[in-house]
C-alpha cells in the first residue's frame, strides 16, 4: 500500500498588516513612557513636557503648548504639577511682561533615576539591531524618519482644523 500524503490544508501565514504593527508599536511606546512617568510619580504629559524642556531648554508656556500639542490651559496645569514636584519653575519673560518662561529643574537627578531604565531598553534594542545588516538598519532608520515626518504633518493638519462640535462637545 502506497503512502498517502496528508490532504490537510496548511494555512499560509499572511504578511503582518502594517497598520496593526504600527498600532502595536505606538501603543507599546505610549505605555512604556506612561510606565516611566508613573515610576517617577508623574503623568505621561508631565514626563513628555519635561523631555521637551530638556531637549529645547527653557520655553515660554505658549511654545511648550505648541511643541506638545496641548492647549495653553492644559500646559498651565502640567507646569503647575511640574512646579509642585520641583521639576520646573516659572520665570518672567525677559522681554514680554505677559509671558512666562518655563525652566526645567533637577534634570540631572531625573536622568540619574531613569538611566537604568533606558540602559536596559538600549541593551534590548541593541540585541534586536544586531540581527540586521547596515543596509537594513539604514532602511529602518529612513522608515522611522519618514514616519515621524508624516506624524508631525498629520498632527499639524489636525491642529489647524477647527474642532467639530458635537452634542457632547460644546
């Protein structure tokens, strides 16, 4: 009797949907930064605004709002919380009496607290990167730069549109 080959259908895995992969990456990034912020006793909005102050130096509240995408009212609350925690301070703007400059404080201390977290992340990401050659890493880097630009443009587009009024949004 001849060997019969199995007639069972073996499903062929389909390539991952990039929209779902992107969503999962976005979620993982947001949840990671939320966990870092929580570890420091603050919210993700405060953590990311501190990151902007670290990156750009002292900023007016309106510029911090512009860079973060938060309203100036939301920035007031964020800066209030950062000030109470000792991570930021307000100073009068040198040339505009109506404006204040938000100055980061205790950044060195904060960086020391998060250094082990980001060192661990860096090691894990380095382990992933070592599986790719230089050309692949260049392509991945290009993809992320282009994705970042698209996200910035889409964010600007959303900000420039008037918020639609709905029954629950008056």
